[in-house]
C-alpha cells in the first residue's frame, strides 16, 4: 500500500481497495480524514507524544468530554 484516503487504500499501481482492517492508527477513522488530520496537525505543533503516566491537557479534556 502506498496511499490511503478515508476508507480506501491504494497500491503502487493506483488500484483502490476497501480497507476493512482495523490497524493501530486507522481504527474507526480511516485514512487521511480531513478532520482527524487537522486535529493531529494542531496537536503535533504542541506535543508529539507523551506517555499516559504523565498528565497533559488533552487527556483531561478527553476525560471531561467522556463524562
């Protein structure tokens, strides 16, 4: 696979496949979803990765929204 867009993945010849496999980063959101990409870009400008043993704003906001 060389490219992805929403629910589709593409191979090196441009052939389109319906991606029905859940992976680490695509579970439930597909590939290159515009809203997800925008949020990822916003977060990457602040903090690329932080283990869950440290509290950070996004974790607190997510917990608040869940409740």
